C-alpha cells in the first residue's frame, strides 16, 4: 500500500509539471488505475484531473472552467458541459 501511494504521488508530480503533454494523460490514468486496484481513496489532486460525468481527462484551467460560488469550486467540463462542485481544501 505504501508503495502504491508513493507511485501515485510520483505520477501526479509528473502530471502537474506539464499537464498538456500526451504523456500526462497516460500517467494520470495509470495513477487512477493504481488507486482503484488497491482500493485506496483517490487523492484530491487526482480527482481534479477527471470529469465526474464523462470521465475524460481534463486538467484544471485547460480542460474545464472554474468558478467560485458560495465557498465552493464549481467546475464546468469543456467536453460534456456538466457542472460539479468541490469544497476548498
């Protein structure tokens, strides 16, 4: 479990260094698969990378619009147009 957590953290570090590269999408999907395989909670940073409805890779700022309403972040996916909210952390 500790090794899986370290692997996820390393992959996320690479993803956030250059979120628009095609390799970043593969690394994000791999991190999500590792978290699901070991039945771990996905880190907050990993949840931000995927749309909740269409499951497409959409990094913040580049793949979705972000608004702040009533103390919550409201994301709008540019692929499917769905809106979903996250609480500040």
